[in-house]
């Protein structure tokens, strides 16, 4: 039987999703459910002096009104958070839209109406809300990677990066900026909490119960084993459901206080201000090169906002310029500016998405300055190791991505000069950029079971963020147990299942895949042991070394028996094996990344400056592709995000800290009409050094470089270089 | 959303009787329900008029009469509208999304409220919502805001695409009150903000739009709507132009030009129309005439590009109409 692994298959949970049968967190209803509505601050810095809740308490259906003056008990710091959000524990406010109250009522509408009657008085202090204004006082942040905030690599005898730039034949030195963004998952944040005998059941989408459960346990002051998290479906996360935000802690604390289940769903406006954002960045890049295109110096200084309430370092330079191109002289830096703005955190390709806009725009500028083809320039500086390093890559086929992309996209037909192609009043241009994203892998434990009805089950506590992880579990399981996909069931999204770790950094498949492989071995060993040792087994008495499992059958030299026959004969409803898999020494012996190249064509109206993307291609090197259908979907989604970053998205703070466009009507993301046909091609080289399944990450790769691809195409179309995202038409009106 | 009384009368007489002070009419609900959830609008009574017999798209001479409860989608798709006034059909299709167009009524479309973010945020000051509270847009986030017809108390942009097309066509609306019926020009329905920006319309309390009448204009078959915006669908205009041209032997005999995304009300440009008449149809005449479009414009910090965009949008609309 041929394995379904590597063939394009529909999501195993697709029907449930499109028919509405899939229960997302907010779809949960429990007996006696009450509804909480969040109250948020309208000051960005200061102290709440009073909250008039009299009308709210009198409102119909209201069960509880909680504020810093009458708080729910939640344990945690108000600022500098890394754990769960602990609202209501202080009267200080740190950003506009911060959770400062919760009204719980019999219905959502009653809670909302009551919440709207609450009047808040503040002693307001001037907030810091501008990254640019804070750059002179920016600080070097504590780093989460193993390198310091400033990294310098110099050829022996070169005194400084500036000296290397000074002696370069050609120099490009520019500033690029990217705005604050929000994850904007289709599913807003929601939680349903219910306590029974001191134990909490919480239904809430998240990126890993291994993060959620301990954080929530700390916030509630209970042992972790008292918390059961259930989250079979997540409607998009992108890093935005990694942290334990106030919807979760408030629902849990209110449910405990009221002794009845409580649901809290954020409005879309509250998602903008009460969860987290991708920080805005200012990036200075200086590239020095010889006339033949050889990079002689690369300097990349990045500044990003770090929210005072939830700080984060957007690693724009460390995750791009540190490792993308060969150069003998390199200096990168990361600095942050603490601001009174909503939380900052990871968002799809944190660091790579913003850093690649700067680096890949600058590489394009250098190519023009040198009169060199942008792909040739990148090949000229193709990295065999990272600057100053000596480890080889476990697998790197970026050169093939460039080659295939150029061929498929028709890159050779591209005129060298900008503003050389037009279609009526539309100026036409093309651009490309490199993509790379670290290949992460984390320890994971999974369970596999053979069932009496002839099916197998793969299970673990991992989360399907909408990526198709449930289908990946079933596919890898089906491949290893040798059964058709329909006979394999996948279970995830439950903290009581085998501890499969978190889902983030595009690590999911590479982490759980090897654990499933190991769990199949463990389960099969149990099955074979049962088959030869149980008195009622048809294979009883066969030496264990003489039996093997293959494609649903247990075989000895004389007999072949379906595994379910063994289970039925022995009265065993199921037999299972659990196993763990983790990265090993290879992480110290190799650099590991995923690679790619994106190409796009844009049309810019000569009179009115609108940019329309008319063609896109992504060629990706991400190891073995487990399900080409959902993999393609991931890359397309990433590339659409890149277009969005290039042309649409940007969350703006006013001087007061108010969100100028914190609504889905005003914060633009593309609609279907903005996105043309997207072509995706995988160069498939299983990376068996990285993990035994050979699959690497695809969740984030597609967005990386895409904004630069668009900006580079806009330059090619118009001759105008836009270095500040998003590119809006007024930047292109002559 | 606050609690409110609700009624659903079945006759126009009953509806206007219900529609006294403190009441609001509910048609498609695509603006009203939204603003009630935000508590920007807090009516004490909501009068659902969907059962009223205010339907029908009929030829009236060489013009068209449209019942106020006709849905945007149905009007946009109607063959008579598409043939006689393509600018109207295009303006409707450029507005909102298909789902909204299926719900939103023609009468409601003409009365939709501004998209100004301060107006829609009860935590902000806004002279339209709370007279005298101030206008944060003037020194705030004002890229989308108006440059024509503004005042020191309000710079909010009128949002309807349809109204721009209809104002270009000298459209009339029929208004019913308990004791009378009157017919006014659509352009006269809208008030400039001045120092009373809370008074958006010249409607009397309880007055109901029953019909929209586009008078005959035989050459309006040569008309078009161009909308320039930050994404290609489901977004309000940065600039838009409703244009109609009558040319004979390459000479412009008559023109209708109105623009959106620019004014506090749908903005007709008679001086641009005058400048086009008698000129040879073509880019030089279009550019020369468009130069007059931004006369009197007052730009704000974030929208200094709008006068240029306005002129370019008119030129492009005329060029595309000319084919």
C-alpha cells in the first residue's frame, strides 16, 4: 500500500470546519454559563483615581463588576510581563486599551450594556508612544538568543565596521521603517472557564498547553494538575495566541468567584489593544561592496518598540543579516525603546519579516547601484557558513530556489532599467527577495494506539492553529503504521494528552513528527508482545523475533493476522505506546534553516499611484513536505501577509497612546481582490540531519522577504524607492 | 447597545407616526446596528420600516424612480440602471461588500454616517456626536478626512459612493412626514458642518425618504465612477469621481462631475464642468479643467496629497470614460 505522506490530501477536519460542526472556544456553552465583558482604559499612562460602577451594578442581569478597586484574585506582575496577564491588580495603567475591568452578566448583551455605563477617572501622566522619539535613549535588551545585542565580525586587521565601509568601493546606506502590526487572526480571543472541586476546565485557543497551563496555574495560585485545557480548534494564532492574555485569566478568576462557568470573548477592538502586537521598527542598513558585487561590509542596526507592560525584542538584524550572506565584516545591533503601548510579542516570522524588508530592499538598492542583476548579487554572496562561523548547513538549496524561481517567473525577460514597462497608464515592474527562517525543533512526546476496530489513533497535546496539524498527525501516523488515512484518527488540543510541547516558530511538524515515529515503534512493540504472549492470541507462542508488523498485519512465518484480530482475540480494546523525541548533538554541529525566494510583479497607476500585485511566485526549500495541499496553503498565506505588510497594514498610535485605527474597518488587510494567483513550488530535500522525518518549518517562511519583493517591484515599475511600510499611494504621486 | 423600543409598522403613515423625536428608522441596519453596538447612536425607539411598500425600480420618462427600500445589490444589477446610468451601478458596486450590498437600502445608504474614527469612538471627543466637545481629527489622525466643505468644528468625510453619483445626476428625493410630502434635491439633503456639525441632514424629525428619482439625462449612458482606495474592495474612498460626458465630433458639449472622499458632503464640481464644456475632449482639456477641482481646499497634516489625488482621479476617470 502506498503511503499518503507527501500526497496532497484534504484536511481531516475540513468538513467539520466548513459545516460549523467544529467547536471553537467561543462556541462552547455550559450549563449556567455567564458572560464577561472587558472594560479597557482610555489613558495610556497614569493612575485610575475612581471608577463609577454604580449604574453597572444596577444594570439588568449583572452578576459581578470587577475593577482594581474590587478586583478578582489573579497573581502576576503588571509590567514587564512574560507570564499570564494579571489585570485589575493595580490602579496604574500602562497603555491605552489595557484591561481595567470585567462585567459579568447573564447575557453578553447585558454585560456589554453595563460595561458601557462605567465612568473612569484618571490621573494622567504623559505617555511615551513614539519609537522614533525614543531612539536616542534606546537600550540594549536582554537577549533570548545566545548572541549579545551587538555582534561584530571583522576581518583581521580591520579596525571597525565603519572602516570596512569606508574602504568599500560601493556603499548603500539607508533607513527603513516598518509599522506596528496585529496578528488579526480570524478567531478573536475567547475563553470559557468552569471550576469543579478546586479544579479548572478551560476552553481556550492557544499555541501550547505546556505554556498555558503552568502560566494559568501561577496566576490562579493552584497546582498545574488542577487545570485541564481543551482546544481542539484554533482559528489562527500567528504568535498571537502564544501568551495567556486577560480573557483567560479573567474568565478563570470570575468563574471561581461566581462559582459558575464564565465566557469572555474579546471584541475585535479589544484584540488590538489587550493582546499583543508586532513592534514597529526603525532599521539602518549599510552595505559595502566591491565593484564585482562582493560584499565587503554589512552593518544593520535595528530599533524596535518594547511595550512597558509586555516587552519583546523584534530581532530584525539578528535573524537576517547575521546569517543570510557571506561577508567578512559584519556588525548588527538590536535596541529597544520602552513605550506605553499595547503588549509586544512574537508575530509570524518575528524579526525575519521586518529585518528582511530592510536587508532585501538594501540588497536590491545595491544591485541597482552596481548595475548587477539582483539574483546574481545574491549568488555572488551566497553563504556557505554564517559570517565568522564554520558550521555547515544541514541542508541548503537556496541556489536552486533562485534558479527555479527565475525560470518559472520569466526573470530573464525582465528589462534591467526601472520604469521601462507599461500597460496603458499602468507602470509594470518585477522584484524578488530571499527568504530564510530558522529550522526549529523542540522535544515532544506523542502516543499511538492500535484499536480493536482496525483503526489507529495518534494523539498529543499539540495545537492545530489552522495550519493542518491534525492532518499532519494522521498522515505521519498513517505512513508509519501502514494504514490508509481514513483508518487513522488524530487527537490533539487537550492538555491531558501526551505532552507534545508548543506550536510556534514553525516547529510543529518537525517536533511532533519524530515523536509519532517513535511512538509507532513503541506501540508496535506492545502489539507484537501481546500477539506472542497472550494465551488467546492467534500467534501465541511464536518467538517475538519471528513476528513483525506490516501495513496493518501481524506476520509470523506461518500466519498473517490483522492487528485488530489480535486485539479482539485477546479482549484488548486498544494497545498503545508513548514515546518522546528531541533534538540532539546535530544542533551544535550544523546551522539549520529553511530557505526560499519570492518573486512578484506589480502594476502602479501612473496618475493615481495605486499599487496592484499582479503575479506572485514562491520557491521554498523546507525539507520534506508532509501534505503539499496544506503546505502550499501555508506558503500562500505567508506571502499574502507579505503583500499585506507591503501595502496595507499598520497600527498607528496617537500621541495620547490612543489607537488611531484599532478596528478591523480601519486596520487594513488585503481582500481577495488584492491578491492575484499565487504560485508555490517546493524544492524537496528531506533534511534528515534536522530530524528523522526530514520536514522543516513552513508556517513563517512565506512572509519572509515578501514585503521587500513588492517594494523592489514598485521600484522597478516606477523608479521610486519606498523605505517606509506600508507603501501607500501618496508615496508614489509625483 | 442600550435597550430600546421596537416597532415594525406596515404602512408609511404608521411609520412616520412612529418616527417622532428620539426614534430612528431601521432599514438594512448595516450602519445603524453597528453604531448602536458602539453606542454612537442610542435611539430610544427603533422603527423597522422593512415591511413598507417602498420598493420598485421603474422608468420615469428617461429617468428612473427607485423605492427607498430597494437593496444596493438589486439596484446595481438592474438593467435599466446599468443602461441609463452606469455611474450609479458602478458606484454601488464599488461600495461595501456583496453581503452588505444585499442588506443595505438605497435610502439608508444616503443617510449613512461618516467613518471618522473619532465619531465612531465614544471615548473620543467629537462635535458631531457630542456638540461642543471638540474635534480631535483636526490635529489628529486625518489622512482619510475631508478637504472640501470643512469647518473648524468638523472635517469628517461623507462616506457614500452612491450619493456622489446621484448628486452628479441632479437626483431628487421624496420625503414623507406625518402631515406632508415634499420633494427636494438630494444635494439639499446634506448640510455643511459649519458650527453645527451634529445637524447632518435637512430632514425634519420623523421624515422618511420614500423615493429616489434620477431625472432623465439621455447622454448619461456615457458615465462612470472611479474609486481610488487603499485596497481594491471593501474600503472607503481616498478619492472618487462620478463623471458623465456628452461629446459631439470630439467636442465636449456637456459634463457632470462630482467627487467623493474629499468633501464633508457629496461634492459637485460645477466649475470643472464649465471648464470642460466646449473644449476638445482629451487629456489637455481634462487636466486643465481638473485644475479647478481643489479650489477652496483646506488640507490637514496627513492629507496634503489629496488635492493632487483629486485632480488625478478626475483626469483618470475622464480618460477611462473616453476609452
